[in-house]
């Protein structure tokens, strides 16, 4: 057992955690700006420093910082629409983190969820809320699989989730494409059928938001996502179920001692994570933001991996995830609004990646912020016999293997 | 002329960790050719002091001298260069490596980086013969016995021609006979001119083998005495700071009906192909404390895991208050009246990152008073936790909302004891309940155990400390290699006799203990 | 025939990267970032190919591009080493971050080379890398791979360095107590994995095709290599056989259109899935007895230094 708390499980002093997250964001943005400057310099060698900075600022950094507010109101609408699925994948990863699992399979569960949503809409013609349920079920199933592998065969969930990400992607693409004549596939446009024009009942209502933001993809999805986040928050902190899952995450052995079934907890947790990710896909595709392109989707949906950044930034706190998702979608939209002639939109992904990297040792920022290395852990009651104090959990005198 | 009477001197050593002064102005002087014991309770600072000498830590203040000359020891390589070697309490051996590889690790004979194993093997075999330390060079550590593992650790020092040898609690894993052998080996070393520092908290061993003793208490040095001029009682008083009552106050009681029945229990081992527990049968009755004695690793842990439900037995039955719980879940066993104070409080007993109150309801959170429709009733939990804290004197920084990780070991253990006893179980299973605790906490827990027994509960105690076994229990069962090899009354047996049985040298049949007539 | 050509190609890639993972994990650091390291290695190596003037001799091309691939892998893996060893970060999260970063970086840099279009594709000639031996087409990485395999076995089990490295991943406290600098050793482990991973990434892309779209990174090969490493139980010899085994599945996808398999009429995606499905099946059967380096994944803290 590690002595200090893992960045995944969060907890600890709330203010410190928020502070540490801010530090991560600031450093991430700073690096992003440096990157933009570097690109600007490469594109215009020999220009003055001032020119480089202003170019990087005006066409690169400003859109990123302003995000959706760069081209209101449409871009605000886009930002909100993009945030909804991101909240869900963030919840998916965060919920798993709370249970001590790393759900890197959110992207694959999202893919399956997309399939579920589109299948229910196009083939079954169900109303939007039923499609959302369908999406969640598909995601849940895909999440449960790595859970089962871990619970019964002790295969690490990261490896199995990654494998199933790719299996899922290829499977979904194959089925949707259907050899060029699949029922879900509109060969003339090389993507799945447009929901809004052909299956309007399956589209999530927008209750006027669409008009307000001049973007019909801005639906009540965001409110649904926020509602789910609130439910998850309550479940984690106030129910016996949440108590059991968190106990498993902190200490599997003690959870077993307490009578909690670890296998059940692991599978349930992955199942719920998968459902959350699938639901996110449902929110996205049933808002008709875009269609699925089976032949061009050669990479896993980025939203699945950005969910990791979202969860880490918020220390897996469901309410915090709402905000960090808004932030990430903010800079992602901003990235897409940059002048792509000068700067590629992937800059936002780079910033996201840097933030995750920083979050991996966010605890360091916490301890630094709280003042000179004052660790929050107890003084070792028996300064380790021959072991460095890092090995907490070792009772002096106990044998090394268990 | 420099005074070379002392081969090693540690003068005014102060070593701090965040929040605690592990060594506070400690002075220790080792004469050449002597066996010098370092005595103190758990947490006194003995291991830290030796780690400083061995270069694992650096002291903030103080000076170390060898043969009168000040030296700096920044890492184990420096210590080794000064001819200092250490046998650690928890063996520092790589399990999947061979004996030979472990001995030469860090000091490998090599040509251009390529290890010359045949050279190493020769030297090891020579040393092994010279000091009668029997080892198999090509065996893997994970396959050999604990005794041989310790010999490997000793050979590590001899291979490096160390002259100053530090032994950190070497006897914890040995039988009384092996302990005597080890002492002979140590005397052999000193006859050759090597000097030995020997850390322990066991008073009798100090009297048996050492020349002088330095006593530490709470990080400070209490004093150094010649062993020939002191007694066990005097040392004990120095160690603890007050006269210690080494006996537990206990009235005689008459045991009642059988509470726990174990019949033909067999439990497989995770570590090797044999069974860890072989066809064991015994009873524990109401109003008695039965103690399972034995050297660590003879199946006690597996037996307890099977009783509590953490592991499955492959054969046999377990009955509690007449009910067969052989296949019951952990939760059911708890509900039938079993409480379990686990050996490893950090692994099984507590969720360190939860608060005290969350841990207090660790097994009871599902009961109707603590939850409604799946929602935790925080008020009830808080009240319950507060009551336990007051009743059992559990000290913490912020009361019920303290994160358990921040509590001291003694109070963590008290919290577990409080939780398990308050469940009012018919059977209390306590495994090593006082390991790593200071004398005050130990006295407290012993008193609680006796109180429960006087109230008519059945207690199954597992302990490695023979003193505890003799003082606290009403009946002693000795375990050796997974079998029960003897049953004793503490009033009529001795530690030496127990030692023989614990080492497997003798065995006898158990008496039938049925319901009281 | 073609199946053999592709099998050998992929086997060498999987083996090289798995060996890299092996060095890292034997020292105690879980290296999930292999996927990203491969991408970076591939990118930098190919970038060298693209910028080198026409008419450079083959040996120079080989030396510079392969060297650059390895070097870039080392530099990129230093990020993982720094985070995991010096800052004691969570290794899985750090590794994931580097994977995401790598793909994004690769796309950005690749686009930079194509200032006209928006594509993240790079094209080059892979002629210097291919040889024809008795009718069988092999590439240079076959030889490089075998050489590195033998070198790895030797280093791991016969040298001082190897013994100490493995001790750091099994029982770092024991290594520390005999004076080995665990931090130092772990850095070596990660950097070596970066070197092998970078070359592996280059070896994956170049011999097979003459153009590559970096948006897909290396399409999951880095993770397949991790499965190979686990299946090979962290032993170089077994990793070789595991790599061959997995490579067969991967190769099937390439030849699906052109050979007897075309008659089966299965869509190409099924073949793409096969290596991953095979991995899961193998892992399912071998996980019970799996024996990873004991102390891997746990950041080493010396305490008060």
C-alpha cells in the first residue's frame, strides 16, 4: 500500500485539492502557450519576438482561453453540447477511480453506447429516452467485461479495457458499415443516417435552447448530465453502496473483512462506469451533433480519454467533474476555433495531455501548497525497523509476504 | 594516542522524522569483541539508530567514530567500506533470486561487467563451512526455510568481510533451540574478534548472551550497564520507566459450554503445495481464553482466516454456538456472534483513509440502525462512534472525524478492539492484538480480554510472544506445521517446554474438552 | 510468402517493444506509455527519412533514421522516468498522459510537414530497409531485432547491471540495503525501454508501408506488446515466442484481401480484432500463474534523504 494518497482517489483537504488542480491548469495552459509560440516561430522564421507572441496570442491562445465565447452564441452552444458527453465520461472514469479501478475503457464503452443509441433510433425507432437507456445498457455491458476479467481472473483492468476498446471499435464499425449496405448506413454520405431529419422522435429535445444558441444540437443533454452527476454524488457519499465501493477502492482486504464481496463490487463498479460512458455517447449522438462515420473512425473517440483528464482535475468528485468538463470542452472548442491555417486544433489535446501528466503527481503540488513538506500522515509509531518509513501498512514484526 | 578501546562510537546522535524525534541525543559505544545489546520497546528508536549506523539514514546531529576517528556514513556502501554489516529484522532478500545471487548482490565479482559466479560460489561455500552456516547456493529464497534465510543474511555480511555485525531482532522467527544456536554462532564471531550489536526487546536473551546493554526509551538513551551487574527486572524498569507488573491480574473461572467447535479442519496453503492446516480439531468454551501458540508460519494465520471466512477450508467443519458456519459468509459469521481482531490491522482491520466513525461501523453499516433504504444515517453513526471512543479511551486528533491514518498504532488497535468487543460476540478471535504496541496499550488490551472472559465470552487468542501466552491464557494449544501438537495449562508448564513443542521436537495428544458437566 | 513476411515483421516489433517493457518493469516501473513512445519514435525516424536529401547513401539513411528513432524514444521516456521516479507519480496515469500527448504531438508535427494540405500523413521510401533473401522479403529489423534480443538476454542474466536492475523491481529495499541506487537503476530501466520502444515504433511503420497517417498513432501495437510481455512472463526468450504467436494474428489482417482468406469473405475489421481477442484469451488462461516483478508500480521512497 502506498503511504500517500493516490491522485485518483482524491479526498483530503478540499481547498488544497482545488488549488492543486488550478496549478495543473495554469501550468498546462502555460505550456500550451509556449507551444503556440514555438509553432508560430517555426512558421515564420526570422520574425520579431513581438510578432511571434502576438500571432500566438491572437490566433492561438485567445481562442483557446475564450473557448466558446469566441464566436457566441453558436460556439457557446457547441461548448455546452460538447460538455455533456464529457461530463459523462468524466463521471465514468471518476466513479471507477473511487472504487480503485482505472477505467481507461471509457472510450470503448462510449463507442458501444453510440452504437446502442443509433441502433435504438434507426433500427428500432424508439423515443429518445429509450434510446438513452439502450445506450447505457450497451455501455454497461462493455464495461462489465473487463470487470469480470479482473474479478475472476485477476487481469488488470487497464490491459483488458484497452483490448476491448479496440475490439469494440472494430466491431461497431463493421456492423454499422455492414459491407457498405448496412441498415444503419447511408452510403451516399458515408455516415449513419441523419437522426434529425429521419428519426426526429429519437432526438433529445432542446426546449428552446437550440434557438437561443442558434445551434440545434444544444439540447437538454447538459441538464441530464448534470442531473446524473448529482445522483452519482449522492450515491457515493451517502449510501451504503457508495460506502462499500469506496472501501474497496481504499483497501480491498479490509473491505473483504467487512463482509463486502470484492468481486461483486468490482463488476458493479465497472458496469456502472460503462453505463455512464454509454449514456454520454447517447447524449451526444441523440442530440444529432454529428453522425458516426464507420470507415473514417480509425481512432478511438477522444472524449473517452479526455474523461480521464476531467476526472483527475476534479479528483474524482462528481460536482467538480461538472466544472472540469466544462473547462476541457472550453479549451477544446477554443482549439477548434483557432485559425487552423496557423495552428492545428490538436493543441487542445496537447494541453489536455499535459494536464493529465501533471495530475499524476498533483499530490506534490498539494504538499507544496500546504507549506514545506508537512506530510499529513502520522509519524511512524515505530520508525521502520529496517524499512524506510514509506512502507505504511507494515506492522513492525510482520512477515513480508502475504 | 587515540583511545581505541571502542571500535564504534555513536555520540549524541539525533535523528528526526516529520513530527517525531526518533533518536534524541543518543550515545552508544561498542567495544571490540563484545556482544552489545540495544534494548527498548517498540518505537524506542533502536532500529532507527542502527539504520543510521548502517547508512540507511543520516542523523541530523551527532558524530560516528570508528576506532576513534570520525567517519561519515552516507549509504550502505560507506558502512560496508567501514566493515559494518547488518542482518535486518525483515529479511532483505529477493525471493526469486538464488541464495548465491542474494549473497553477492551489490558486491558481485565481475570482469567487464559480467558476473563470475563460480568465484562467488567458492567463497560462499568456504564461509559456509568455516562458520557452520548450512545453505544451498542454488536454491531460490522463496523455497527455503526461514532459518536458512537468516543464514543467508548472515553470509551476506561475512562475504563482505564485515567485522562489525548488527543483528536487528533476529530471534523473532526462531524456535528456542534455534535461538540458542544463533547465540553460539554470535559467540563464535566475537571469539574471532568481530563485534556485535544486537537489537531486541526480549530481556532473557539479553541476560543470556550479551556483555553490555544500552537501553533506549522514547528516543532517548536511558543508560548503559554491564549485563553481569543487572537483572531482568531492572532492565525492564529502565525500558519502560516505571516498575512493570509482568503478570496479568486474573481470577480463576470455570469454563461453560462449548462455543467454538472445530473438527477436522484442513486449509490449503497459498505458498506451497502442502496444507497449511492439517486436520485440526479443538474447542473453545465460554469463559475461557484459549491461546494458539507457535512460531510464525506454522498455519496459525490460515487457521484464523478459515475461521473468520477470509479463506476457504478444504475439509472440516466449524460450529459456533451450535450452528454450522463452515460455509457461511464473513457477514453471517459476524452476525452469529464472532468478532475478529485481525493480525494485520492495516491490511484487514481498518480502512486507513476512512474516518474513525466510518471504521467503527465497518462491519455493522448494514444494520437497520445505521442505514435506511440504503442511505447512511450519519447521526446514529456519529453517536455510536463517540460512545465507543469515550468508553474505550481511543485517542485521536479530531475525534470521530479523524482520518484513521493519522492515528497512532496503539489507538488504531484500541479502536479495533472497541469495535469488536462492543459487538458483544460470543466468540472473540484476537490475533496478535498487542503486536507493536507500548506497554500501556498492552496492559489495557489484556485487561479487556480478561474482562470479556470473566463476562462469560469465549476467546481464541493467537500470540507469538510466549510471555503473553503464559500470562493471559487459561489453556494453551501449540501448533506446529499445521497440526496441534500439545495442550498445556500455563500454571503447570514452562516456556522451555512450550519451546520444545513449538519446534516440533515433541508432541502429545490433546485431551477431550467437551461441555462442562 | 506474404504471411511469413508480415509475421516476421510484426514479431520483431512486438518483441522489441515487449523487451523494452521488460527492462522497465524489471526495474520496477510499469510502462504503459510504450504506445506513445512508439509513435514518437516512428514519427522522428520518418521525419529524418523525409528531410534527408535524395542521394544520401543507404547506410547513412539507416543509421540516422534508426538512431533518431531510438534517441527520441529515450528522450520521451525520460518524461515518464522523471514523473514516476523523481516525483513518485502514479505510473499508470503518467503513462496514459504520455500516450495521449504523443498522438497529439505526432499529428501536429506531421501536419507541419504538409503545409499545403491538412493531412497528418507522411510519405517516404522504405527501400533501404528491405532485403530480398532467396525469394523471401525481409527487412533489416529482423537482424536488429535478433541482435537486440540476444544482447538483452545477456545483459539481463549475466551481468552485474542486469542482476541489480532486477533486484530493484523485485525488492528495492534489499537493493538499497546493499548500496544500489534504486532511482538510478530505474532511470536506466525506463530509458532502455524508451530506446527499444522508439525503434519498435519505427520498425512497425516503415517496412510495411510507404505512407502513414499519424492520427492513429500506432493502432494499439504498444498495448499488444504489453500483452506479449505478460504472456512471456517477463523473460526475453519466452517473449520471442509470444511475439511470434501474436504476430501471426496481426499478419492475417494484412493478407486478408489477397489470399485464400478472401474466399471466406470476412470483413477486414475481423482480422484487426483478432490480435486483441487472442490477447484476452491468452491472458485469461495464463493470469493465474502470472508472476510480475514484485515491486513494480510502487514508487520507491527512500524515506528521509
